[in-house]
C-alpha cells in the first residue's frame, strides 16, 4: 500500500518552515554532510604537544639585573599570561627554567639541583649575556660561570644586556614551535648529555676566599699579563717605607 501526497497537502519545504517558526529562535539543530567540519583527526603527539605548549609553567631564576626586564612581563602592559605562562615557586611544578643574571660558582650547585628536581619534559631559556657567556665578568672574574650551558642543557638563548621584554616573547614563541614539533618516541631516545652545547666545566672546590690574597696568585696574574699586554709582576712590589722625621730641639728659654 502506497500513500501519495494529495495536491492540497503541504510541501516538505512548508513543513520545515512551519517547524522552524514554532521552535525556539535558534532553530532546530542541523547535521552537516561534511564530516571534516565535525570530526578532528589528530595524533597523540599533536594532542600532547598542544596541551604542553599552551601551559608552560616557568621557574624564575633571577640573580641579577636581567630579571628586572623579565619582571616587566608580569604587568598588564606586556601580559605574558596570554601564552599560558604561570610562574611557579617550586621546581616540581615547573617545566620551564628561565635563568636571568650572572651564575656564580657558589650558586651553580643550587641551579643544578633545581633543574634536576623539575619533571620531564623540561626546557631552559638562558636570558642575558652574563648567563650565556659570563658577560662583562668573563674576562677576569674568578667566581662567574662562563655560560650556564656548562651546567645544565639550554634550549634557547636570548642575547642582550639586558634583553628587552619583546625578545623574551620571541623566545617563548620559538619554544612553543619547538614543543609543537616534538614526538614522544624521539624525546625518549634523547639523552640529557646530547643537549649540551659546550664543553664540560671543570669545577674545583676551594676554601672560602675572604682575605683578598687570591689577587696575588701566580696563575691569575700571569693570565692577566698575557691578555692585557702590561708588564705585571707575579708578586706585589713592597710598599716604600717612609723616612723618619729628624727630631728637632725647641728652645724654651726665650
């Protein structure tokens, strides 16, 4: 048995118009025939990287004047929260370490300890000339580390003295691109030693220097004489002794 529509029966378009008029103002939900507009096909690596690059939590390690430039990002003028960066005070809650300022020999063990306490995957941004190469302290300082990459792996370098906040934004954007192109299988095969960019730093434990006599050390004086080209002796010249003032007699019989 078949039912044929009569000439006076409403058309399909009229029924749809009537239904749309009687429904809520938004209208009835429609399902498009294009599957690509409703289903997103992705991989586990892309989903994992998308979640990580949008939620970088930095651990702020500021030791000198470069940190003042980074502190400007916390304000409303630059607003670095738009990148998903949330500053953390504990290394166990951070996945990004930003070293801003000079790293001294005394602070080197503390920096390495903070880096080791961060969970994987973790990244490091070296900010400023003093962090990258020692800066103005790299010539004759006995306490400055000539580059933080001699202690921990570094992913991005921000040159400058100090770098502007816009340069920090550029480094964060480049780091987000690096995170987005990573794969879980490849990162598992990447050893921490493969991320070092310079030779290992040979640190030697010495007694606390409090007397200033280390300035007369033969090794340092010889290195300073070679770099400056000045005739500097290994030992300090003895201070000239003052001649004694001859005693004079005063006549009080006047």
